[in-house]
C-alpha cells in the first residue's frame, strides 16, 4: 500500500528536472535571488476561500440586481472577465460594496495551504513574493520578518522580504484594484504604479502559482512587463496551471510565458495545490542551501497524498519506469 507514493515522488522529480525545460532556469535565478513567485486565486481556493467566480456569485445575491443585470454579469464571468463583472457589481452596490466584500476577500484566517507552506522553503533566496490575492495567507506562511506592501513605492524593485499585494489589501479599501476600473486606474492612468511594477517584472524571472491558463491577470501582468524576452538566454516566465484553459498557450509562448500543466483534476484546487507544493519542494532541493529557510516552516504537518504528477502541456513524453 505504500508503493505508489515513492513512485509518484520520483515521477515529480523526473518531470521537474527533465521534461520541464525551464526548471533549471528557475534554479539558477533562485540562486541569484532573481526569482519572484506570484500567487493567484487557486491558492485561496485550496485554503477554502472564494476565488473570482465565487466572489461574483456572492455579489449577485444582493437585492440590487434585476434579472437583466444578473444575466449580463453571469455572461462576463462565464468568459473569465471577472474584473468587469465585479465592476458592475461595485457600481450597483455603491458604498455597500466594501462592506460586503471585505470579509470575503480577507477570509477567516484559515491555515495557509500546502503550496504556501512549501513556498516558505524558498524564502531565504526570494527577494519578494507577489500576489494578486487580497488576503494575508502569504504573509502567514512566510517568516515574520516579511512585511506586506499594498502600494507601489518608488523603491519597489529594490525592496526585499516584502509581500507585494498587487491588487491591494482586503483590510484597506482604498488600495483595492481588483475590479475593471481599479486595474485600469493602476495600470493605465497611474504612471507611477505602471513604471515601478513594470521595472520589477522586467528585472526578474517569475514563477506563477495559483493561476489557470486562461486567467485574465496573466495577460495583464504580461502587458505590464511591456516587452517580451529578446533572446533565448533570457529566462522565460513559468506558470504552473491545472488542465484546461490553454487556448492562449501559443500566444503566451511567443511573449515569454511557458505554461506547465499539472496532472491533476481540472476542478480540484486542493489537488492542484498539492502538486504545486511538491514542485516547490523539488525546486528547494535543487536550489542553493540558503533557499531552505527553517524559520518559514509551519509547525503543522501535511496530510493526505502530496504527490500528484506534473505534465507540461506541450509534452507528450511520459517517464518510463
């Protein structure tokens, strides 16, 4: 009964080091403190919090909406345009928007999921961690010296040991940038934010965890970077994604983002999170000794099977026994 687990662990290691051509790039940039991990909504969902679709559905429960408005919002959400859907909800709810959404965004302080507990292993060699979530799960998982930052300061690119909350902090309504107008104001109409964040993104390799392949925020972050890598020696961005939503993979490949599909059920955030955790642990094992930061390790032990396999979307290769 214990046989399958070591086999799956070896599968993860083989795929991390062999099939994924960008794994060694990640190890190198990690050793140089030039790797940024970006955390998305699937990590929230693995912890039991609402993702974008749930946030839209919750807003539609308000009495402020007629059937016509509800239908328009549902159509946007079904297309993955959650920022636009939430903008319509914000317009209808008015001042009630912050009261309704602050507890939903913040959550009830659940335990950080497996991926973030594994992320703590890398803390010693990460200059920053970025997140498009507004909760404090990342800060809870990392050593206490790491501080949250919800605004793009003039020295953003040189800051260390900060969790940069790109779309704001749930506890501070004035920082919220997760609706359509919020994103537009930050990335188009606020040159300071655009310039500082763009410089940060261009100066590092990024590893995305917690994003689906068709997440609208991937496109937004690629646009903020402003240009694609110009040669093959420039490290590519890498996103660990669940199955499905890979229609843009060819487009992303041309602008320097490589999607690695995890071999997990398409709609199981916890299984996805477990696969990401194992991948990050392999990255820590392969990286410099300084990447292992015991101060960041949680006291709680992982439960269940943490060894789902990994398969890059562009490969048909399967490891042989």
